[in-house]
């Protein structure tokens, strides 16, 4: 599929529904923005309206008691000057991630001796994922094991990899309602077990599950740590995304 067509398909599935379409349960769309779990994931705003729109979205987030507001800018449609306007309003620029994509026909991974991978079902398994996330993300991880398990048993399944019984890697799969894309998020490995081939099978497991769900494509917003692994599995660049974070408690 040509890149322009794939980007359009991605945006319609993941960022903005056409008028009259059924919205995913966690979305809210206005004329100017799309919100997903409170994040701004799409905007149609011209420079004269930047300050007004930013102030309005901060007010919406404050009204629901949010601790922060993230505004995600995508390189293929970022309005000129919006990043600077967000920073002027107190948003902090986060690391840029590369959106990597491939078809969901990846197939199973080659077995790794001593490694077992399973979709988590219990609070004990959720606690292992929680601890892995703390090791990988530090204080940026804001879920509890109970919240993680609830998501895993619902619409966001998690996979946990154990090497000789030791939790070593994890990752989750998301699918936006009405989208042909499955999203690979939350990938993390214990620092003591990196570069040993344990994360790649976790990717395979999630891509296989996405295919079984009917997803035609899978994507990941990858940092430099995971990008080489994904590229080796045939993922290619679709776009880039940079988050701008406003913290209300600061």
C-alpha cells in the first residue's frame, strides 16, 4: 500500500473518525481536536487559534481532575508553530518516537530455550508486569497491579515472558474500535536480561494475537531501544510522534 494511503488509513483508524461514525468508547471529538483517554491525538487548528484551543483543552482536563495532559504531534501533519505554542503554554517536550508498521502476517517466533510466554490472567502475573515496568520506566509508570490486571482481562491483553521462571519481558496489545491496526505498547524488559533475545518473542506473540483479532496491520511507537528489534522483524517507518506534556501538579 502506498505510504500516503497507509497514513490516511492509520489516521482514520487511530486518530480521527469521519462525521457520523461510531466513536470508540474512550474518544471524544470536537471540531478542533480528538481526545483519547484525555490525550490530544489529532487537531485541526490554525495559528491564530493556538492559544485559545490550548487553554480550552487545559480547562477540560482540569475539570475532570486530570494530573496531566499530553498533546501528541505527528510529523506528517503537525501544524507549523503548534509545538512552540504548546511549550510557551507550559507543556514539556517528550522524546520523539518513530511509528513503525508492518502487516500482521509475522508468524510464530523461533523457540528460545528456557523462555515461556503467556497472556497474563492472575494478579501475581500482573504484579510481575508491574515490577518489570518499574524497572524499565521508573516513576513514569502510574498503574497498580490491580489496574493492570483489569486492563489485561479486558480490552488490552498483556503478555509476560519468563526465563527459567524469572519474569524478564512483557508487552501489551491494543486495538481501537473500527481500526485495522493493532498497537504494540508497554514493551519492557528487565535491565539484567536485555540483549538476550527475550523481547522478540513477546513481539511475535502480540502480532499473532492481532492477526487473530482481524487486524491487517500492527504498529509500535518505538524508542531507540526497541526500534532495531522491530526493524529486524520487518517493521518500517510510517511517521514520528512527539508528546508534549503539561503537569497540573507542578
